[in-house]
């Protein structure tokens, strides 16, 4: 069991790394230029400020930070939608595999076939099937 989980985790890491490269390209080549058009040609990737007047001032490239934040939110959105879809699919599969039912002979409520007591009217269905410690 743990070997299968380790393989699943390894596959997820590799796919995540490849997906991050795709998102970086998407943000750098498509999203950032679109934002630049909306904000009157401000190129976010080259935004920076420097501190100091020497030959080598400290340069803070906060444009890359803005791109990284956009990358993070896009990756988080895709992962959120993926997990939400997987949960919805799992819920549908669980509902489709519902336990077979039978009608209660006293009140007609659908109950599981293995039930020995009706959850609606609380009638014991067959006394012979009730365990000794419950009687």
C-alpha cells in the first residue's frame, strides 16, 4: 500500500513541476502582456527600483514578484478546480453504488437489505437476525 502511495506522490511531483513550467510560460507570455495592455503598457516583468548611489546599487525587481504572485494564484485556481471536480466525481460514484434496499413491511420506507430494524418506525424486522447482545 505505501509503495503505491509513494509512486502516486512521485508522479504528482513530476507533473506539478511540468505544470509549473507551463503556468510560468502562460503568465510570462500571455497574462503579463494582457495586464500591460490594460495598464497602459506598463511592463510588470521589468519593474524595479534600486537603493544606493554606488556603482553596484541594490536592485529590487518587484516585477518578478508580481509575476510569481500571478503564477501562484493560477496554479492554486487550477488545483482547486481539479480537486473540486474529483470530489464531485467521487461523490457521484458513491451515490451510484448505494446499498440495495428493500421496503419496510410495516411503514414502507426504503431500508438497506441487511437492516434488522427500520430506522423510520424502529420496528424489528426479523427477530432471528438480531444479534443476542442487541435484544
